[in-house]
């Protein structure tokens, strides 16, 4: 299958992921205790990567179908190039913001949040690492993972032309190799820290969404049996993921530590995948066929945020740091947290609106007639 029209569920759930990621990335945000990651093995990152796979199938799949592998690969490289400079620009912007913010109330510099002291102490290695993606500070590691996965798209498209069975074989083989520790990537040149999101593991959920949107395999329609099974998985795993509950039942915390290889976020443990598939299936059943239950002003707003996910994600990362500084000035009571998170949500909506306006290319449209562009005052002056 070559191309499908845009699915409203794609933008809706990607928009939800943007709001959750913002909450999670505001340092010291108490709302972070109530995001899905606190109650299950998977979280908003899986939503973002899965939906990005679906969106990539729409955006790039038709190019491969109509123009071939070479042009399709060039299209992927162009997108890679855009995100590459977005990553570097985001790091510079956040670094400048935190340096300008000065000292936190606890006496530490704000720039400590992205380990600026190490960056400047190893400036030569850090600058080389920044442009080669072998250095990225904590909390700025999602886009590099996404970029590397994008480079796998031409390979997957090539394999699909030989046999569709080669696609899952390729994805599972990469996932297995990464879980065996064979494909770790350095996250900084002065230590052994590796990428927090290993792209060779996370491609599994990306190409799951990609394959679904390409029509290489279909998702079973909601049934009582499958919905019950998915619900059982989500409910049964919650006690082992709710870290606050470990205070009351220490044994659950011990089990959580014991199964770390199965839920590890860096290498995308298999239970994360199973949990996400269960959550995604329940979400699909909840919104109805083709998202028929997604409607109303709130849902439309969320969808518009999801449609501009790259701009919203980049802007949201910067806004999150701004809000952390604001909270340090206002305090971190419940009211202050509410204000900060509402401001953050409004910023995401505003960023999406601005990005949408720019993408519409208003400068390409014919100008309005002169009489419509004149204000009443100017019209009166012209008449005089």
C-alpha cells in the first residue's frame, strides 16, 4: 500500500504526547508524579516515536513509491538535515538561557541542569561531539534518537521490496543486538555514558507505527477478548510501575529492580513494548473507528498541536526551562504549579499556531485588494 490520508488519531495522540513531555521536562514539576509513566512501563516517549513512525510513512512513503529509493533517501536526508540543526540550535538556546538565568535558589548555577561545566571544561571534545551527535546533555536526547531512526527508513523500504518478512526480521535483529549491548552509542566524549534512547532499540516501536500506516499489516478490530486482554496487561503491570507505591510495599520495588532488563528505557525492554501495545489498543478502541469519537474544540486544539510536533517539541523544551526558572521565582506551591503548567500548555498551543501560519506560506498568497487593506482612518484621509 502506498499512501493513506492522514488519520485524525495520529495528530490527536501525538498532541497528547507533547503536553505530557512538557510536564515531564519541567524540572521540579510536581505534576510529573501523575503522568502515565508513573503508572505503567511505557510512557509518552513511546507515543511520540510510534506516531512519528506513522507520520513518516505518510510523509515519506509516497516519495519512495513514486520516485524510487534514491529520491526517497534524499528526502529522508533533507529531513535529517532540518532536525540536525534544530537539535544544535535548541542546545545553544537552552545553554544561553540557563547561563543568563544565573544562580538557582539553592546556590547552584542553572546551567548545571545540562552539565555546562563539563561542556566548557572539555570544550574541544564537546564541540566536536555536538556536531557529530556523539555528545548531547541529559533531557536533549530524543531528537538524536529520532534522527538515527530516520536514516533506517530507506533500508526498511528497500527490504520491503524484497519481502515484507524482512522488515520485522531486520527490526527484531537490531533490537536484539542493542539489548545485547552491541550497539551502544557514546553520549559524551569524556565518559562511558551512552545514549539514553538507543535508536537501534527504539526503532522497533517506530517501525511498528510505520508498518501499520503503510498497510503492511493491520491491527485487529476491537473485540471483547482483545480489549479484556489489553486491560488485564495494563492493570496487572501498574503495581510494578507505580514507584510511589514501593514505599508501602517494598517487595514491589524489589521486583521492579529485578525486571529492569525487561523494562529498561535505554534499550527499550520488551515489557515496555508489550505494555505500549496494550495501551495503544485500548486507546484505539476508546476513540472509535478512524477516530470517530475525537471531536470538539479541545480535541481539535490537541490535534493542531500534534500536527506541528517538531516545532512544538523544540519550543516546549525551551519553555520547560523557562517555567522552571519562573517556578523558582514564584515558589512551588499547588497554585504556582497550576499557573506554570497552564502557561506551558498555552505556549505549546501558541507555538503550534505560529508554526501552522508559517507553513501556510501567507507570502505566497495574492494580497487582498487595496480597499480591504486600508483602515477606516486611511480611507478617510484618502477621501479628503
